[in-house]
């Protein structure tokens, strides 16, 4: 598995051989006891990853994007109001998803590299009643980290009935996220980021309060494939080790998920969060030493799962990314439309952050140094 | 890969080592040239599988079920009428999916093991104008095969504006389905059946007419994740080998799909359809010799991808399936609620049907003979 380039984009990330091997599991019946055990145990292990006692985890074939539909089609109803805290591209998209289902999404937008302040959130909550507030934990387009704990406190204090929804696609399993302790109601994520499993799974967790909001809706869910009415009994059946069918689960990906979760939960989550912080600090120090400016405007706004970096004056993406690729290192280009050509993104999640024996970070930093030095000399 | 039980349920099916290996592909960027080539070529190869010159193929992370949402949320609009030809469980479910999106689904129901006649379809079409007619090509709950060609002719003649939608989840890649020649507008399927790829992909094909129906809708698509407005440009970008992002594609599953499609399209599709017919005939002959009655009431109603068989008088599923499982052979129980405990299902698709060197069919038939003989002696 060593002859491919080192993939250090903000997802998909590098996967362990163990996880890839599990993804090649021979075909198993989706309603047979061996697979049911693996799925059931995966749900139990996910609760540990979300740091929750009793949240309901969901694992459905799809992508991170599907998580938005699950929230919009089940938790909100036509005519509801939601507040979307915007720290980049993914706020706009989540808002668009809500609007698709007839929900009015008000965005509280921050400048690029910034995040809405708690005072702004408080003011917005006092202006109107919102069914839920959504927070992008790490916006992959800017690398901005939201302070979920702080925002959650504000929401609970100012508008206690408002649900707290965390888009944790680029955070769950990497950034500290304490579902129960911080009073989160829903967190959604995907397999291919800090959870370390090939893309193809929408993964989420719902608090009892979120489930009871769902149960008290007056209209049926507005999606069939994303309906919690369909999926909740299925997840409960798997966890009680009983067969039940709605749609064929992605069997091999669930084996891969199980392999990754077993490994992740061998150690305390706090240790894993710290390893991601350490990896991030290492990358950010190197970037700083190279004289590069990050997209997040303050250190405490910067994600630990990725780093978004402006190109040095006078260089373009084609000066940098293809040269890195020639050295076997893949970084990502820009995603935020307004600055897309001016910055690049480095992912440092999963085994790249936690398995120091791989030397991924050193290799990437060294490659970046060489490429920038060569590119600058040329100019 | 030989120490697992032989999986002969109507999906997931057995996967080749080549396909499973591809599903363990090291992590690749979803917007990098190597993966874009693989995705783009997979779309081109899919057109061959659907036997179409210019249908638009779609491959999205999800399950077969998601295909229904793609149709209901993009092709129909609130208030539309559709006609669902019902040959089992999956007709009810597709109808329920339509209703979720505010579409009125009229079902033309056949008795268990039967299918609506062309006269009944003609009469129904003359009674009311339908936006589309849906046909379950093979209903996995009954093993009933629909005559898509015949129904399609009737629809084109009686109600030429009505779109023809084929639920080909248990058929595409196994049953003869000539998308262009038969005038099919939409066919949906999933990866884990006759296409021979682990579950986790919703695969579909849309005719130019279906796309233009979509383009002329007066309301926006009623799903975000399943929106053709989002996905059509993505598929077109992959096929023209350009990077474009909406949601992260299931990279490893696409490599697996590519491996399977390369293999499938090495030989003419007509040959593959014939191999599935031969496999089916072999299983059905054996079942007949054992004195067992099939669920489909007539031979020409019986699918070639699977066989649904009533238990012999006096035997129950626990007398048969666990005993087969002890011999390393997995068949499926019943799925149709009204007869669920009275029948079992055998899948014979993909390498189980096409690779005679595996001896899957002989092994399964031999196992079934032994188990029935032992169980009957006991009684």
C-alpha cells in the first residue's frame, strides 16, 4: 500500500491497511447474525466516539451531505425557522438544504477566516425563535473552528428550546466534541475524515431531545430515503442484534467502520483529540516558519484537523500543488469561491495525525518547504 | 476468500476477488486525475450495461432505495399522478416513496406470484393521465419478472407522454434490459446485485426525455442530496474528465465498480443475459425435481436472477435455512409479508451465474437436496 501518493487533503484521508482490508471483506448477508453483530457493535462504539451515553447513532449509505437532509427532512417542518452559523462554504450549502425542504434558514455570516461571535449569536436568538441552530464545527473551506461548547451555552441560556446541531463532518473523531457534556442535540459526520473509513457513510448522533422533537412533528418526514421513521427502528434492531430490513446497508463499509472504531476506542478520546492538536500545531508551526498566512484570522479560530494556508505573494496553485504531487504528496486547492485560487488546504486527521511512525507530517512539511523554495527561486 | 459461506441470496451476491481488492484501493483524492478517469470511464461502461447510446448514468453513494427518491424528487412534482405496477413488496415501497413527495401513486396490483397484464395496464392508462409508469423488473420479494418490453410498447402506444421507469435493482446486469430499444426512460439499480459490487451505490440511467422532463419542472427538486440539479453537472464533469464537487463520492466503491464493469463489458451483454438464464434454468429444474412449487405462478413470470420457492408441506424455514447455513450455504428467507414464513429465496447473479468454475450452483443445489431429504426423514 506504499506506492500511492500521500493523501493529505481534508478528506478522504489516509486509511490503515487494517481498515482497507476490512473493506474487502467477502460478501455477507446483511440480515445474518455475523454482520448484525458487527453493525450493532459499531453503533455502540460510535457512542464512545461522540462521547455520549445515550445518543442514538445512525449509519446510512451516503455522504456527509446526506446528514443535512436527515436533519432538514426529519427535525424541521415546512415553515420552520433555523439559524445557520456561517464560517464558510458549508454554511451556505446547509442553508440551501434547509430551504429545499421549505424551511427558512437565516445565516449569521462571518467574514472569511472569522466566526460569528457569541454576542452576535445571542442577539440573533433574541430577535427570533429558531427551531435549531446549526454550527459547522470545522468548515473545510476555510479551516475555521467553531467554539461549539461556548455557542451551545449561549443557546441553552438564551433560547433553551432551540436544538443545537453540529456539522461535524471535518471534526468528529478528531476535534474535541463532547456530545452530552456540551448539550449537543445532533451531530452529523461522514466516514472519510477523522473516523478513517473510506467515503460512503453518513454517520450521525441524535440526542433524546432531538428524537422527541422528531416524534412530535405534525407532518410526515419529507424524505423517504432519509426518513428517521424508517431508520430509527433499523438502528435499534441492529443494536439489539435483530435482523430488520429497510434498505441494504453498505456491508463492506460497515466492516471497515468497525475495524476503525475498534482501533479508535482502544484509547481514551481525550488522547486522540490531543494527538490531533499536536499534529496541527506541528503543521501550523511549519507554515508560520515559512512565513505563510493562514485563512483563519486568529489561532483560536483554527481547526486541528486541517490547515488552510494562503499562497505566498506571487505564487499560484499551479506553482505549488503539481510540484508537491510530483513528490508524492497531495494537498487540496481552495474551495471557498471568493479566495479559491489564493490558498491551499492540508488535512491532518486519523492515522496521519495519530501514527507518528508513518512520518506523514514530516514528509509533507519537508515537501512543502522544498517546493516553495524551488518556486520562489524561479520567480 | 474461500472460508466464508457461499452467499446465494438475491443480493448482496458473491463478489470476485478482483472487485474486493479494488474496494481496498488506497486512498485517492476525489478530485484528482487518476480517480476522475476511473469514475468517468465507469459512467461510459455503465451505458454499455444499460445497452444505451446516450442515456445519462448516475452513480451516487446510497442504496437501491435512494433511486426511488431520485425519481420521485426530480421527475415528479407535488400533485402529479403515477402508476405503479405492483408485483410484490417493492411496488408498495416505491409507491410510499412517491407519496412522501406529495405524488399520488396508483397501484395496479397483481396477486402474489402474478403480474399485471398488458390489458390491465392499457385500461389503467386510458382511465387517467400518468406522468410515469413504474415497473419492478424483478420483484425480489416474489421473484416475479415483469415484461418490460411489452409494457413499454403498451405505454408508448396508449399514453406516449408517460415516462417508463424501471426498478431494475434485481435485474440490471443480469436480466435482459435494452434501455434504448425498449424505450425505457429511467432505470434504477444498486451495486450489490447483478452488477457484482459491494452495496453502497445507487446506480441509474436517465433518457434524454427524462432529463428534459426534469428540466421543464416548475418547482425545484424536492430533495437536496438526491437533486439532479446537483448531480447531473457532477456526472457530466466526471465524464469529461474534469474535477467538480458536490458531495464526496465513495472512492473505493467506484474503483470496485470500475473493476466489475471492465470485466462485465469484456463480453457482449446478450451473452451475460443468456448465462443468467442458463443458471436460472439449472436452479429451477432442480427445484422442480425436488417437487417444490415456485412463487411465480407461470414459468414466463419467473426471474432469471433469483428463484423464490415455497417450502415443502410440513417444513418451516428453521427446518431448512439454518441447516443449509451449517453446510456453508446462505439462502434468504421470505420478504413478502403475506407469505414470509412459507418460502425462501435463492439468488443466482454475477459470478455465481457466469463463472461455472466456481460450482456455486451445483454446491447450492446439492446442499438443498441433502437438507430437504434429512428434514423430510425427520418429520
